[in-house]
C-alpha cells in the first residue's frame, strides 16, 4: 500500500516572513517611495487587497511598519489619529507623508506616484472652542429615527450631488459612501459649525470630510461647484430623468452626441415603451407631487383595491408617510390579512385602473417567489421578488382639492389644452401585514 503524500505545512514564522518579503519578489519601480497601509478602519481584507494591487503596479508596500516608510496610507483616519498610532510604534511623523487612501488609488490608476495635493493629506481638526461638543450617532441607519428637519442642508445637498454624480458614472461604491455620509449629517440634532464635532461619527470617510471642511471654511466646495458646471453631469441628469432610462443608456446617448431632450427626439433613437412614456410626460414627472395629489391618488387606488379585493389593505409609503409635503412619486404597499390571498391581486387592480383610463403606462412584474412548472421565477431586480407595478398615473384636476398643474407646467401650451397631469405611481404587493402607524 502506497502511503498518501502529505502536504507541507509552513509554520507561522515562515508565513510572516514570506508576507513581509513579498514586496521583494516584485520589481520596485519607485525606490524613493516606501508605502505602509494602516489597517485601522481600513480592515484587514481591504488592506491585503490594496497591498497586493500596489505591489503588482511596482510599488514597495511594506507589510510591517519600519523607519524606512515614507508614506503612511490611511482610510477614514484623521491626522491626529495617525500621529498617535505612529507614536505608539515609537516613531514620529518626521519625513513621512500621512495620506488619505485616495492618493494611493489615484497612484494605482496612473501607474506612478501622483503629486500630493491638499485633498490627499489627512484632515487636521483644530479645536478653537472648548464648548464645542461632538455629536453622537448610531452606527446603523436602522437605529436612527428619520427626521424631516435637516439642520445641515448645505452639507447634505453637496454630498448628495457628489453621490448622484458617482452613481451616474457607475461608481456605486463612491455613491454609497457619499449617501451614507449625508444620512449621518441629516440625523444630527443641530448644525455643524466645527470639524471637531464630527470626531468619531460613523460613515464619514476622508473624501466626505474634505468636502465638509471646504464648505465650513469657504462657504462652498470647489469639487461640488465644478461638478455642477460639468456638461456631462448636466446631460446625464437630463437623460436619466426620463422614466425608463438608466445611466448606461444615457452614457451611450451622450457618446453619440445626444445631450438634451430635443436632440433625443431628433435622433431617431428606438425607445422602448417605458422610455416613450417617460419622454412624452417628462415635464410632469419631473415636477414635485404635492401631498394633496398623493392623497387624491390614494383615494382612487384605495377604491380600486376595495373593488377587486374588499379585505385587502393599502398604505401610502415613502416620504409622504413620514410627513413630507412633497415627493417625486407616490408609493403604495398592498397586502391581504390572509396570506396567499394577495396572489393575482395586482393584475386585477391594474385592469380596474386601465379600464377607467387612469394609467398612461404600466409594467407589472409577477411574484417570482411563486413556483411554476419550470421552478421558481427569476428575481426581477435586486430589491425584492414581490409582485409590483411601475406605472404613470393620469390625475385629473377635478380629483384634487387644488389644481394639479404647477406654474411651470401650466406655462406650456400643451398643459393649457388638458386638465390632468402625469404622476409616477409604483405599487407593490407584499405578503406581510402592514401596520398603519408610522414607527
């Protein structure tokens, strides 16, 4: 009998030595630059990934800190925190650059060490007012109570604009980071006046902190202003504002020379049903929806639900449920107290609304949890798998207490010929019982 061959197991010392010397196996293109990535707040897995990326690009990235390190790369750390860490290692900052991870990623992208700009340097928090007290906010968004009063609208608007720009450029990671930072600022009980108040708050990365500091010190952010003036950003906002058009389609149109609605109409592009409806009703859909209009639509949809399934329940969700006076669309969640009885409810509801000429467009997606002969259906999106309908609702002026046309809309000739407006109305059917009280 031939014995099984045993696999060699390296001891921990060998592993550490191999990791530490891994940079030596790669050609060092920039001997004057020796990098060390601080694991604190960055995380071990992300640090390992970025270190390997740097070594493949020809950078010397040290696994262990030493006196030879010239650049310390941090993520979501302040300059004070980095210096305290250096002191704990028995080293000082002398001769070393304390840099945000953005410098590192830009250097990786360009293939060489980029110039160190102010935005790459770790932020300094100078406390000039001893009475300034830092804010405290729960780490998880679900632990924070939603508030309609935003004390930091200037800051959150700036971060939201950068988030939108990132999302339109398919940089979802950056978009999420800006959105999370804006959400934290919205939850604060008062206005931010000093950077020291933000010490220890979750979800505030280095990039977001630079934008906040720029606004607090200068009243505006140069990055935000340049984004606002970007022709590409303006075109993306217009084109993705069309119902049924995403960032990839808008980007393709821009590359084909289409930057506005008229150019799109003249281009002869083939549009799907959703895009045709979105282009036709663009002005209406872009106008804010008032609470009165939302309540009017709730009354109509409520009658429709009661007609097709008397025991079913309907709840107005989204911003209006939280007490907002305006919104971009009117969301409804529908369910039935008896689980299983909600199946097939959406097609009946849509049929009722269409028979009365109340839907300008609708697309219904079935509940993909349901089993069929081919097995469970494919999820229609990465949000959930429940039955839903994305619709454009036709709301007549007589169905609200006030006119449905805004001043902007009524100024156009087409608006004066009709007494209705188009409103986006997403509807979902859930198997979960709905509480009518806002938590």
